[in-house]
C-alpha cells in the first residue's frame, strides 16, 4: 500500500521526482486539469486581481488543496510507495501528460485516421494534431493496438478533441487499480469527461494493458523521465 512506509523509514528523500511527488501529495490544486479546476470550485478571492500576487496565490492554493484533500477522506493519505507502476504517469508534468494522452488517442484511432483520404482534411488534421504525431500513428502497424468497439463514441467530439479525450481515458484506466491516494489525485489531472461511466465502458483495455501501453509510449516520448521510476521496467 502507498501508505505503508513511515517518514522515518522512507527512502524517497533522494528521489529525482521528489518535488513532483510532494506537490502531488500536498498541493493537488496546482496540478488540476483546467476543466477540473472549473468544476472543483476555487476558494473565495480566486478571481480577484490580488490573487495573481505570488504570496496571495500560494495561500489560495494551500487553502484550495486542503479542501480538496479533505474531500478525499481516507484517500488523502500521501503516496509514499515509489514502486507503484503508474507513478511515472501520475507525476508527469502537464505538458507531457497532454502530449501522451494525444499520442495514445491517435494510436487507438489510427484505423479511422487511415480512412481520411481527402487532401484538405488530411492537411487540417496534421495542422490540428501535429504532422509528426499523425505520421507516427499512421506508421504503426494496424494490429499494434486493440480495436475500439465504437470509435464514433470519441470522434463525436471532433478530431481535434477526440485523441486527447480517448488518451486521457486510457491514462485513467492505467491507474484505475492503483491505491486510492494515487488514483484519486491522478484523476484530477484529466478532463472530467474522460472519467465518465460512458467513456470507461467504451475502452476495451484492462488496467494492466492500459498501463503497459502508456508506459511504452512514455518511454518513446521521455525516456529520461521514465528512467526515474525503476519499477516501470
């Protein structure tokens, strides 16, 4: 369990991701997905011009995070187990996490992507999603990833939004079986729609397979970050 280590025996003080872990544990409001931030009512004074002052902003985040953690109940216990397989995903910075989600979604939507043959539509997708990302998705074997039962469940949101939404759902599945202190905090880092019952039902991947898929892609994108977490190898 993530809470089994005691501070006296804890060996994580020298971990290269210690700063990210402390923020994840103690100040989750700093890591909220923008759509989550809208739903998880920020504290009073958040919209005031004074809130942009560093000292005031830090105090507001401390207050907001305390309220979020209180709402977790027993899951507010800090994550201390550095061997959790999904930790490298949960602690990734926001930019990497968003790129990872988009890459995962594109990989699973590659079959549908190959059906887009009108030149102007192809160019538009490359511009919206990134030419290199689209190329990589198309270059992979069609059998490299599980086939979606209903790709339209995702594409109904449009090609611009669908890959990141689908990839976020894969990430949520990857840490679904992690201890609650990790899973609950990590879910806040994803768009709420990716956590819906409908989204979860539409993804044909058990947690272990989703985690393997995520970690394999993360290794391609940022091997230095992944190397910080020996349990993922």
